[in-house]
C-alpha cells in the first residue's frame, strides 16, 4: 500500500499535497462520488476535506456507477477511431453507430472464419 495522489489541485501544489497527507487537521473520508460532487471547497486555502480510495480502478468504478445515475436526455459513447465522445441524441447518429457496429461484426466474423480454416 503505497499512497498515491490523484487530482490536479493536489498535484499542482506540493505544500497542499504534504498538508493533505501529514497534517491531522484535514478530514479524510472514503471516496463517494455523490458526496464529493456536493462538497464545497475554499479556493484560497488548503482543503478541509480529502477523499481517498483503495485504488485508481476502484475510483473509476465508483465514478462510472455514479455517472450512470445522473439523468440526461442523451446517451454518450467513446469513439476510439476519433478519440472523442459521440452524443447519441438523434436517429441519424444511432443509424450511423449501428452501421459501424455491423461493419465491425462483419469484419470479426470474417477473421474468425479465416482462423477456423
């Protein structure tokens, strides 16, 4: 268990990073995205509360679960070809995505057939 710091605020301030780890003053709480999203922070002094997690992977899973609870009128997906986020908010975009998936599945099936022969 080596402690690691995540977050632009901590990583940009050696003094605050040291304070967050070594001082008894700050409150340290388990990472819960719903609570961190409501936590207010002063911008001119070190933070009174820091959140910790067992691993970066644990934090990712908690963020994904939390994000899934946020109501939104669209669906988003990561597009690895363009390295961007596509918002699936109309029929044309959904048809385009379906065509991409169909093409990928066809390519996958052809590759499997070649391996079987």
